[in-house]
C-alpha cells in the first residue's frame, strides 16, 4: 500500500521541482509572429447535431465524434459494440476484427445487429451531453 501511494507522490514532487526550477526565460512563447504557411479552415463545420445545451468549444478526436459529423450516420465503434444513429432509431452492431497477414493493422467495419426502432420516425437526433466515458443522443419527434 505504501508503495502504491509513494510512487505517485515522488513523481509529483519531482515534476513540481522541475517546474519551479525553470527560469522565467524558459517559459516565453516560441514565437510572436504569424506562421508563414497559408491559413485554412476545416471543411467540416459544427452541425445542428450538437444540442442546444452543448456549448462551444466542441471536443475533437472523441471516440463518438462521427455522431455529429456530416449527417451523423457514420458508425461509432465503442468496443465491443458499434452504434449508428438513423431517424428510425439507433442500430447496435458487433463489428468484426480483421488483422492483415503481416499483422500491421486492424480494420473494423459496420455489421448490422439489433435495431432499436420507433413507431414514428424522428425528425432529428442530437448530442445533448457527453463526458469522457459516454455520450447522450436525444431523438426529437416534433411535427
């Protein structure tokens, strides 16, 4: 027990010591001029799939990011399951794993599984909440 708690404490003390020993000159920005390469904007803009309660800045590189990109129909791979969201309800699948003969990559693809459907077709779906471990998708049935 003392080893488990002792090692993180030693690491924190060393880390803080390094920070406090840095000279003020070492903490200046790398540059204050604009970069010389051309500016551009990302082609995918935030969509209406972000709920009204979710405020910018929006997260990037999240495991569930495809829920809010383009039409929000791309599968989300949350192992061991995969999900995709359509107007008639979410689909849950279990993707297959493919490893190349040389073992250098693993490929995943959508494979249908269980469809959770609605009697009425929804008008939209939106991400209304998220955290590190989950995302909440709300379906709307406005007429």
